[in-house]
């Protein structure tokens, strides 16, 4: 580390993370471990690791955005169970030439993400590593019997998705585009919205709870792309699905991006682009309208019915003429590349 000793860094991080938070008896850096009060409900546990060169590049993602994102991706998994996030632990691997100011910015982003979703960051660990690795663990809670898993989809249920898809993939494509195009795109509304989706993703916590209350039979977050994640949900539920391609909500800006680049298919980006962190759920047909109304009124978040759960396994795409073809489960697979 340059600019700080490890003890100084830990003290600085302790100050960034400090602050009263509900349920925290002993927070970050105070003792051997943190002490928190258990909630009244079931505990949700989730962890997510971001590795330099695999999940992000230091040249294109700021320390602050990286910290914010590391919290958000975990919160999204809690949201996908229908739960509320509570506490977080942060473990970092840092190369020895890492600037202390970069680490302080990273913790600024972690704190910002924690504040956004009411996650109290109560501790963690630091180690030297040969590249930046950031692992965040988040706990959450959900009433017993209230969690929504991936395995409850039933034939006849409707398939719904929150928000719109493809924006983060568009942002990633834009961040790698030639500087001239990227420069002019950043000056436009559509360009900024794509980059915001990439660097400041939203976790749909309230929406997840609303969908659970509305009777969602299965739910997950779209982290690896709709076609791949839907195939996982169907597999877990032992069902198949049909997706109406003309109903898939393509994020604003994706069409402009493809036009400017002169390549790419907006629908493919929406189907296969990962990291949007929208929620994919199945609902009994009669529950879709009330759920959509509740999401619109409470969060101004659209909910789109994109198809139906079927008995026959496999996921098919329906084109506007009603023709069927298999929908290949393509998307972001960390071990495929
Ligand atoms: Mg997930």
C-alpha cells in the first residue's frame, strides 16, 4: 500500500464505515468481530466476488463506482428472494502498489451503496493480492414462508420482468467504444443512461417485496442475461417457458447505441446482456395486473408480462407472427470464457 500503513488504513476505513445503524451493537474495526442483533425473521446470506480483469477493469471503472456496485449486486440477490438487506462484510485483496486514496474512494462507494440500501457494513478483512479482488457478503431477512425461490413456477403462470433490459450491456459496449463515439454519446441523454446502468446499477428491493406479496411463485435477479437466467429458473422449477420477443422491454438508449455503432441487435442485447439486476418472476395470471399497478404506484417501476410458463421443458421464443423457435440460453457465464 502506498501512502498509509495497514493500521492507518484500517483506522481510516473504520471512520468511513462508522456510524450508528439499527441492530449494530459493535461495528467495523472495533473488536475481533462485529456484534449484531438477530431480526425476527429468517436470515438470508449471500456473497459476491468481483475480480479485476474478470468482472471489471481499473481503467474503466472508478473506485467509488466499484464499491457501490459491490454492495448493489449482493443487495439484488437479497431482493430476488423477496427480502430486506441488513448487514454487510467487505473483504479486499489489494496489490501492493495500490494507492491509499483509491482504497478510501472504494470505501466511500461501499458506504454510499450501504446507505442507499440501509446495509450496515460491520466488518471485513484486507489482504495483499496480485490483483484487486473485492468480496462482499450481505445478510438480509425475510418472514418465514415469505421467501420466493427459483423453483416454484407452475405451468400457466405469467413471466414478468421489472424495468428494462440491455442497458448495462449497452453501457459496457459504450465504455469500450472508440473514444470519439464514446465522447459524443456521453453528451447525450441515452449515452448517460447506459453508462449509469453499468456503473450505478439499481437493486430492486421494494419491487422484490411487492412481487412476493403479490404472489410471485418464483423469482430471481437478471444478472447473467434474460435467456440464460430464465432457463435456470425453468430448470429449477421443472417447467418450460415461451417468451414473446416483441414484449421484451429493451432499455432506452440501446437502439440509439446500435444505430451509432452500426452493429448489434437491441433485442439480442436485452435477451443476452447481463448485469441489469432487474427481477424476473412468475405470477399467477390474475396477479399480474395488481402487481404491475403496485410497482408503478410505489416505485414508478414498469412490470412487463413477457410470456408464459409451460409444462413442456425448454424455453422458446415466439416471434410476432406466433412462430416458435428455441431461445438459446446465452449470456454471461463466468466459467465459459
Ligand atoms: Mg441472483
